[in-house]
């Protein structure tokens, strides 16, 4: 299967001090769900806007379906459903009016899928956009990006402002989109949602793409925070000696540490005592970013 998105040396410098993005090389394949992760200000929105040809790159190039996104922008836009980072129309138009407008623009006669999505997301199509909350505007933004079933979705922080049930519904729709062989690229700073639906993940930090990996590898590589509670104080020594155990702290009957290996040895050691509590938590995305910062020499 060919690359649906391809960038080479994509660079955008804002003025003198603006950071932007530097030398971003990305390939996203047809039928793939790709998560684009990074903390605030890392360059996600800049990458998406430059990739889509909305902004002129300082250097490099971007292609979508093999078309240069600056030179062939009309053809590119016809194939992409896009949710911009700030979908905030302060308008008298209702969601329904807006969707009809987009449908005419795109030559789509059937609004059936739009209405299905509106129902699933609980979107209010009959209130003026300017009177909707941020989350409810976001729902309309998602529907306009998706309702014509474009072969590629590029979504900038699609779950921002949505409540957890709607976020889950959105992720279901992403899975259905993939099942239809369509491609989804979305930015996020929430690891759990990326983990659920993305085949691969790219991490951007300070404008540079630091890694692109299959999602399970990023998640497997990450350590876990472990807290074991016993029915009486236990010697932490044998736990500290286990491979992968770091930062062990003992407080009465409780041992806390980070575990950088599989849990088998720790479980066997723990089972020598009476265990009354076990917490086994994944790190936050920020902590995963930090491990990448560390690998890069703490730049
Ligand atoms: N129009 C602009 N002019 C100058 N600098 C800008 C402009 N837009 C973004 N930047 C800078 O470029 C960098 C990348 O910003 P960008 O908005 O792409 O990050 P982001 O990863 O999307 O962040 P967020 O998660 O906060 O939306 C930041 O340092 C930001 O301050």
C-alpha cells in the first residue's frame, strides 16, 4: 500500500524567534491510523497546517496522495476531511446549516451519515454555533470533517473539550473508518486514546520528530508505577535487587517503585508475603516524553 501522507524535510520557521518545526519526515500509509503526539507548543498544529498547504513551508515539501499540497491544493482538499485546531465559528448559523453548506460545497447529496454522527456524538444541530459550548462546537467540527467519508482524515486534537463518553464514541468512529480502508491522522496529547486506536505513533518535541514507532512498542517500553501493600512491614531489599526495579521507597507495610521490566519477578517475590493491595499504573504521557528527552541527551 502506498503512502497517503509524505513529507520530506518539512520546515516552518516563524519570524526570528518563533520555533515552528524543523526537518519533519513523515510517511503515513493507506488504511493506517497514525497518532501525532506532543506536548503543548511542540509543533503539532504547525505540522498539520504546513502539511495541508495552509501555510507555506520555509523548506521541504509535503504530498498527500502523491500530490504536492501547495501546488495541487484544490485536489488535495477534495480528498481530506480536516478538523482545524481551533474550530470556533462565532456564527448565527446552526450546525445543520453549516453541514448543508459543506454538503453543497462538496457535492454531497446524502446527509444520512452526518445525522448518524450527530446522534452518536450528541451534537446539537439546531442552536446557533456562537451559543454552543467549546465541546459542542468541536462535535460539529468533527462531523463536518467526517460526514462525506473522505479517504483521509486529518484531525487536530479531535477529542479536546469532549466528555469521556463522546471521546469513546469518536474512537469507535475512527476504528470504523479504518475498517473501511480509510486513513486517519490525528494529533493528541492523551496516550490512552492513541493507544486504543493508532497503529503507529510519531512524537514531536520542540519542532522535531523524535520517534515514529508502532504504538505497542511505545507503550511496552514505558515503565510502570507499582505500589505493593502487605499485611505487615516487608524488607524492601529483595525487591530492590530485582531487575528493572528503580526508585524503591518503603513506608511501613507499603513498597513503591518504578518497574522497567515485565512484572513476573516482582509478583513472585511479592507472593512470599501476604499481599493486601496492588497498584500497577502506566506513566503519564509527560513521563514518556521525558524518557525521550533523556535519551536525546536531555536537550
Ligand atoms: N503564528 C505564529 N507565529 C509565531 N510563532 C508561532 C505561531 N504559531 C505557532 N508558533 C510557535 O511555534 C511552536 C509550535 O506551535 P504549535 O501551535 O504548532 O504547537 P502545538 O504542538 O500544536 O501546540 P498545542 O498542543 O499547544 O496546540 C510554538 O513554539 C509556538 O509558540
